[in-house]
C-alpha cells in the first residue's frame, strides 16, 4: 500500500522537508561559527523543522525549550537543567551543581526514567538561571558546541522586566554555545534584537524565514502526486489556495492525496479536501470567531473577501470600521496574535481555511 507522501502538524524531515536550500546553507554557516542566530517567521512556517534539520546534519547536542510554556524564573531554570541531564552524564553535572548558589531539588521519576527538577522561589530568581546557563557552557566544548534553541523567544518579556538584560549579561561571556532564538511575533522580536537600546541589539545573525519558493514547492507537490496525470494542475491549485504557506500546503496536499488514493478519477479533489478540513475545524473556528470584537471581525471579513489593503480609505469605508487609527489598532492587535501576517507588503489571513470559512459563512 502506498504511503501518503505529505506530512503536517509536527517537525518534518527527510522526504517531507521541502527545499530551503539557501536557508539551510545560511543556518549551517552561522552554527558552524561562534555566532548566534535569530530566526523570525509567522507560526507554522517551518522554523523548527529547518533548525532541527541543520542540527541533525551537524550532529551536535541540542537543548530546546519553548518559552510559551515557561511560567517563571524558577521554571525556566528547572526546565533547562532537566534538558541538560538528557545529554550529559549525571556524574559530570553533579560536580558543577554543588557550586550552584541556589541548589535545585532533583529526583528520578520512576515512570519516565527522567530526572524531576525544581527550584524554590527566591528573591534572587535570576541567580539560578545564571548558574544553569553557565553550566551548559562549562559542559560544552569547542569541538562539540551545544546548541541552545529558545522557541517563541518574545515570551521572555512576560517572565520579568529585567530578564532580557540579565540574560544578555551572562550569555555574552559564553564561548562554547550557539544560541538560536526563534520568534513568531516579528514586532516583539525586532524590539529585542534590532532596537539600539535593547541589551540584545545585534546579538546574532538575523534571518527572516519567508514562504517556500513557489516553483520549488510545486516541484515537491508534483513529486508527491507523481501517479496523477494532472499532477501539475493539482499542485498549482493547492498553492493558489494556500498561498504557499508551508503548513497549510502540506495539510491540504495530505487530504487531497487521501481522496485521490480512494477515488483516483475525482475531478473535485481539492474542493472536497477543503470542505473536509472546514467541517473538521468548524467548531474551532466558531470558538475563535467568538473571541474577536466587532472591529476585528470587520477587518477579518474585509481581508477575507476583498483585495483592498486594510489601511486604505476604500477599505474602512466599505466595511464601516471608522477612522484609519481604529483599523490600525485592530490590525496591530490581530497581527500580534498571529491571525494576520504581512508578507511582501501585503496583509493576509494566515490560515487559508479560516479565510475560506469566513467567506463561506458570509455567503450562506
């Protein structure tokens, strides 16, 4: 039985990884140097897949943490230290931990066979994080430098107003670590790494990850649909709907492939696939829609069903939003939450299925 050649919803590699040749070369070059990397793109553009692919090729130890799931200084320190135990011998770690200024509570979890680590809350919260970051540098070596990946790094500001400054003061002395900072909220990440007054100003090489080149993506899709006579037309129609968004292209291609594998002669595979995805996520979109205020809804409707730029006079008059300042505030708020992206100067709803859901509901 043939295996579906498309994959979405998790880190992709091997045959599922699409091109990114130039980006792979850039990331590899940075991580082979003594420099750090800042990688910015909207969510689900493949930042993590790109980083893990390069690190796998380099055969380097990695410590990865998602700051969206971190709740405090203490939690940050504990989660980092837990990952240190995954890649270094416990006996070697122990000789350094005894010199920590605040000692963690460490125990072996008999279910997962991993260590459980916690730090008690302290007025010197950063001290423990300082010690853990220094520990990673001491355990690393010039020949096999540890790569520390911090995903959704813009969340760092939520953990403490001084944390950015404190982390920079420690990280700048590390000689055996490549730090990789991933961010999906461009304005917040840019504030951290591109504003001159920021402690992290020009701390590393900044790379903005764009959509996959359309021709490269088309070739990839055609390879997946190689048994279909209309593989070129199918690939073009998928990309036209998803606007080359990496995640949603893989998702739609997966469902289309499933339909064609069961009904090879289907001439409506893409509309059928879109409808199936909309049915599966209808309740999710209803719940999401209920979270938007009236201005946000008008803005999303306008972007979904018109070709007008949301900051134009024609747009806010057509959709009765009010003054340009009102549109701008709404646009900024929705972009911050990742529902609208701006690429090549054009605003669009990030999720093409949400875009179709809005348009479809408007025309019931």
